[in-house]
């Protein structure tokens, strides 16, 4: 992995996770452990209303954590509406040590997120949770926001539905706290997902 990202991961691994949050993550950990034990493909779809901030963070960090702990997992994200991958969130990911290439041919740009030089980029863009790029069945639907969880009671094809919600940094847009709050959200998601995959790996 890129040196800047490795340094950031070391910092993330030292972030304290409260016991209340660990309890919320247990169902997710058990799901992945079961798949590993039975040698079954792991498919994870992180879902939030606009697929612009929290679900994008989750897809990127889950993919990175899975690679870090040598666990094969297909990580996706989607929303109940299509917008764009928020530019502040993109900058937050860049500051975390990822390298990013952008294809702006469409109003909804494609972002190619790289964590090292040897593996395929993570393709990120805002899309519906059932977009063709995502797995259609036998996946865990991880609900990252209360709005999507409440307004989308049924996720077709989902094997399990797991609510792991995060506060939306959007409310800090265009405020002095904007950069800090986005970083805080990304760090929380990263630390919890690294905890999940670390626990699965038995480290």
C-alpha cells in the first residue's frame, strides 16, 4: 500500500472503539466469519440514501481493510437515489493516502481509487444499490444511514440486512468544521471496518 496510506492505517488502528459500537458490529463480524468458515464468497453492499459520502467511505475502507488482512471480499455501495460522489468526501479520501483518478465525462463522475500500484482500482460513483455493477443476490446489505434504513424496508437479493449507521457530515458543509467533520466520519468508518476484518482474521 502507499506509504501515506500505511501511516494513516497505523493511526486508524489506534482509534478507540466504544463497547456499544463493538456490539453493533458483532452481527457483521459473525456474517463474514461464517462465510470464511464455509469458504463462501463474501459480498457486501453499503447503502445510504445518496451514495455520496458514508456509503462511499464504507466501500473504500472495507475493501482496503479486507486486502490488509488478506480476506477476499467484494465490496459495493449504492443508494436509494443517485447524486454524485461528494467532492469533499473525495478530498477526504485523498488526504487519507489514496490516489485518485477522475473521469468527468458524465455529470456523475467516475472516481478510480487506488491503494497501491499492483491491484485494480476501486471504481466509485453514485448509483442505486441495485445498479448492475453491484452483486444482485447473496450479499449483506449494510445500512449506513437511518433514512435509507427506514425508507427502504426491503432490499431484494440481500441475504442479511445489518444497520451500521453513521452521522452525516453533510450538515457541516460550508462551515469552518467541514474538513474536520468529514475526516472524523471517515476515520470512524475506517476504524470500525478495520476492527471488523481484524477480528475476523483473528489478529
